[in-house]
C-alpha cells in the first residue's frame, strides 16, 4: 500500500461484520480524505448503522481493519466522534452539560467543558437553552444540540447516522442550509448516513452506495459542483441527472 | 400544557374518606357497636389532643430507630445492588437469596433479634434495616437494567469507562426507581420500628401501643394508629419533595407526555 493511501483521514479495509452468525456487511472498503463530506446511502436495513458501529469501534469486525490517519483503531472506541441515529440527549443533564459530555469523558473539568460548549451556542442556534433540559426543546433544537456535542467531541473525523431524518421537511431545509455554512467553518471530515437521495446529492462531495444482502459497497460517485451549494442546486438539470443515476444504481441491486 | 391536579381528580378519594367516616359515625354514635369497643370520632379526636405531647415524645424514639435503620438499609441496598449490577455472577448468586429473605415475616424475626440483641435500640434498627433495604435494592437493580442501550453505546463511543457510564448514565437513570423504592421503604421503616417495639423496649410508639392495649383504652389505640398513619404519610410526602429536588428534569418530562 502506498503512503498516500494510508494518510487518508479514515479508511476501512475489507470490513466484514456479522451478528449472530448472519453476515450483515461484507468486504467493505471505503476511504475518507481530510475535509471531505461523504455520504453513505442505502435503503433501510442495508447495514449502514452496522458499518458505523464498526467504524466507530463499538463493534469488532469479523474481518478487515479500520484505520484513522493510518493508525489501526479496529474495535477501539473513543477516537471517532459518532452521532447515533437518535439524538440521545441524556434527560437528566441540562443542554450545556449534554453538549460538553464528550469533553468531560475525556477528563476535562466540567465547568471548563461547559464554558467551551456555551461558546458555540449562538452559532448552533441554541441561545436561550442554557438552563433547559432536553425535554424542553423542540426536535430541531435537540438535533442541533446533538450535532454540537458530536462536533465538540471530535478529534477530526465525525460519523453522523441519519442526522436529519427525524425532522420535518421545512426544518430539514433550514438545517441543510445552516449545516452547509457550518461545515466550511468547522473543517471536519464527515461521513454521514442517509436514505434521502436529494439530501445526499445536495450535501456531499462523494456518495457511497451500500446495497445487497449482505451489504456491499456497490458504487461510489463524486458530485462535481463544489460545496457549499445553495438550495437552488436541487432544481437544476445536473442534480436530476445525479438522481437518475443513483436511482438506477439502487434498483439494479434490488 | 401543565394541568394542575383539578378538583375532579381529588373528589373520589375525598368521597371514599367521607364514606368511611360516616360508617364509623353511624356504628359508634348509632350504638351498633358498644362504645367501649369502638370510640366515636370525637372521642378519638379528644384522645389525640390530650395525648399529643406523649405521642410526640414516643415518636421521637421510634423515628430515630426508623431513620437509623432506613439509613443503613439505603446504604446496604446501594452497595449491594450496584455490586450485583456490575458483577453478573454476584447477581445470580444473591438474587434468589434476596427474595427468600423477604418471605420471612417481620413478626417472625423480630423476637429472634430481641433474643440476640436485647431490649435496646439495636434489634429495632436491625429490623428496620432488614425490611427497608429490599424494596430499594430491587428498585435500583431494575433501574440499572432499564438503561438505554443506545445511550450506553454513545458513551462508549466517546471512550467512556464503565465507571463513567455508571456515573453519567446508569445511576441517574436508576434514580427515579430508587425514589419509588424509597417511598415504599419509609412506610416500612415506621411500621417495622413500631412492631419491634411491641416485643420490648422502654419508649416509642410501639411501647405506647402495648401499654394502651393492656389498659383497653380504645380511644387512645385509635389515636396512636391515626398518628402513625399521619407520620407515614408525612414521610412519604417528604420523599416526593426530595425526589423533586433531586430530579428537577422529571417535571418537564411529564409536561411532554401530557401534551
Ligand atoms: N445488534 C444487532 N444484533 C443482531 N442483528 C442486528 C443488530 N444490529 C443490526 N442488526 C441487523 O442488521 C441488519 C442491518 O441493520 P442496520 O445496520 O441497522 O441497517 P440500516 O442502518 O442500514 O437501516 C438488520 O437486518 C438488523 O436486524
Ligand atoms: Mg440505521
């Protein structure tokens, strides 16, 4: 393997994961370059979450390796910031304490961690939630709090499992717009899951398609226009061409 | 919207209470039951007033035993339940034993404890500890087990240690279960202390009860029973208050559910 390849921000090599003897995903090889925003697209049940659990180190694969900046982190959690499918804000912690949790886990003093978290509240549209518990927030707010927690805990690479799927269409549009602006400033390397094709094309540099039983990477494609793209992009012909291509790829796999 | 507990929800229990009082009135004042066996509400009220200072003095002793026993019960339950939760083998070994010890009736072990420890405070505190620790331990175990697995995954993905998962997730999750157990346990604590005092002692509500029973003073019997009920209710209300203070977030979760 060349040195250039091993310098990828995140790389999976031939990852296979089975649950109870049933192979869910097989021989997955993907890579993520620094600063990239890459999407993992697939129907529900394809094994997207299983792949994320494996990449994050929560699950140990039956075969293959996971490399972070060339370092083997297979089965070792705590290196990659992972936002799970539900927002999972802890109901007993106020929003700043929820957001600061990854820093506290890493050994920072709670007060300093909270201050650091509060510094981003305006940017993430969380003003006025300093003294609130998660139950007091709307779905969109909770999602933003969970995103901030993920970004704050990140050491470069973040995994987002269906970060916007719980939101209604209008909230989603608003968050997409905000998110694209945010991505540029934070300079993170992101792999995110969606089953929403429009979202995938609108937001990402590249798209991996996971399909089949067991799930394999059936295609990878690059979306040409550079980010950030405005929402108008989703109305142009180029966008539709991508969409057609992806639909046919998904159908071909069955 | 938060709905204040309206009059309609308080009406049924109030009606039931009124009905019981009415039956009591008719039975005693109406002469259905001889007066010396069933004193009227007025007589009991009078006894309650005249005996109040004595009741308070005795309650101080009983409550001291109950508090000490409950404190020990809580401490043992916390340690044991947490260890059992952490060490699977310990759970399998201890859980059946725990259940079996709870089927032994309080009144059966109380005399044994007196024989072993004498008439002082020790057997009373021990009995209270024995009866209160079980509901708390079982509630805590249930609470630990109810932890959201996905939330535990989230913490693990942050690199959290087992201790950090316990401190940030499992313990706070179990807290509401702990308070439910505690609510049951405080009433057990008072009753346990009273029962153990029946078997010997120098002061306390149980000793007082034995004394008035031997004198066939039914009005004072009723007065002390009412007094014990009031004390238990008060303590349960105290637990509810403590729960609100310790878990302020619960208030908002209820609002969400009512919407
Ligand atoms: N912990 C687990 N144990 C057993 N089977 C699992 C587990 N997690 C997921 N699966 C199975 O793996 C398959 C893929 O699930 P998942 O990765 O959640 O798909 P996706 O995220 O693409 O919707 C499903 O059939 C699911 O039942
Ligand atoms: Mg999933």
